[in-house]
C-alpha cells in the first residue's frame, strides 16, 4: 500500500469511496508478493497493480461490486492447463486477493494507518479475511496501543505476534484456531509497515544524483552526504529525504545503521573513502558499495588492511560497484548499482534468468 499512498490520501481527503484489494496469499510462481495492493474508486479510477496485468480486470469488477455492496470478498485467481485462456495467471501461480470497502464504518482506523506510513512510524494491521467478522481489523502501533472493531478482542498471543512484526515490513497469515483471540473460526492477514530502509549516498557527484533517484524509486529513505557544501546543494538533489554537509565518516558515526541499510560510497577520494569505510565496516549494513577502478580498490584494500581491518570484513565491500551491465552514463550506472543492491537483498545471483533453473519468484 505504500506505493499508492499519495493517491489513497487524496481520495480520503475528498471523501471518495473506494475498495482496497490486497494479495493475502500466494502459491507457486505468483507475480507479486503478499501485501501488494490495488485500489479502485467509486468513480472508476485505479491505483496500483496486484499481478502486473493478469487479473486486474476481474479484480476491478469485484472491487466495483464491493463498493456497491459494502461487503468484503475473498477471491482466488489461478490457472491450469484446462483454463489457460480464461482470466487467470498465465505464469501458473495462484493468488488470494482480499477486496474490502474503505470507509468510516468498515475501516475506522484506516486514516491512522495512512498517517503512520506517511510519517515513517511502524504499524501492523491484522485483517479478518474469512470466517467470523470478515473485514474487521486490529491495528498495533509503536506505542503498543491496540485498536480494533467493536467486539473484536485480540488475545495476548496475537498482540505479541503483531508486536514482533513492528521492526520490519512483512506479512503473515493466521488460520482459524492458531491465535485469533475471540475468533476461533477466523483467518487473518497480518501486514506490517516498518519505516522504509535507508540508503546513504556519500559523494555529491552526478552519479550520486542518479543513484539517489533510483533509490527513491525503490522505496528507500535516501540521504546524500558530502563534506563540500558547494556540491551538496538542494538544487542538485531536490528529491532526497535528507541532504547532509559533513565529513562522511563523522556523519556515519552518528547514525543508527541497521541490517536493511545500504551504503553507496561514491566519493572516489582516499581522504574521504578510507576513514568512511573503517566506520562502515563496523556496521551491519546489508550492502557497502564503493566506486572506483580495480586498481583504486586494490590500493584501498591495502590502506584498510594497514588500519587493521580483518580480511573477512573487507570481503563485504562491493567494488567496483554495481553489476556488469556495460553502463556508461550516470543513469545506466545507477541501474547497475540498484541491480546489485536488489540481488544482495534477495540473495540472488544477478545472472540472466535464462541461465538459471527453478522458480523465478523466490
């Protein structure tokens, strides 16, 4: 829902009725993961996509019906050899889609959920998708406050399970009898909205502008840091979340770096790179990419070894930065770097899919 946040906010501001369709469970080679959302307004406008085009038509019609009836619905879409030309997923996957009307009566905490996502505050929503009280919600925020529909009383185990999801964006499915509190016959879909992961780009160069743009596109909270105020300007980086003028290593020492954080070191200057990388290698950052030639990186490694950095830590550095795409321009280089970041996050190879076997979607 994060990717259609602005559109949903606009609809709520003008009181536009709409239905929200969410992928709640997938099997086999489904094109989009659980939590992917699409919204349809009463006026027929559409936000987002749940399958890349395979079942959007049927979901659209179901959403229009849900808006009129005011009642939520759970639909399953899939494909077999016998109905390959029917509406379904030609990739062979199966998805369950929960479609619900959004309004003050059906989803009274929806605006609070939107506010939390927009403000980068963690929130978890549990939605009853089948059985008793379909369409009712339980929400939990970082203060531990639980909000639920009248008569829907989550037990401690459900609240604990939701609390454990506050620190990372994730989904879960609870079937009746597991931990549904006062609803033993219900199934629930849990979705957490943690603050977006951070990307910190060091070096306010042209490449950094392109990397920052693609980082925003991928959903990162992007910071650009450079010690030189003449380069680190809002005019050059108008869309980043934060622009910092400081020595890179000094700034990084003040930051809480999590495992989801990615660090892109584009300064290409030893007086910045070496002290910065000494600090970066102390963090649990998922990805530390460093721009420079192979010769530059060999020299960099010698300096870091001289500073006492263990060999195992040096292996964490991705340099030369990016995948081998033959990139030349700043934009092409940013795509190369982004591809390597995605592969690192997913534990993927970066190889062409035609050279691999097995499932495409992991």
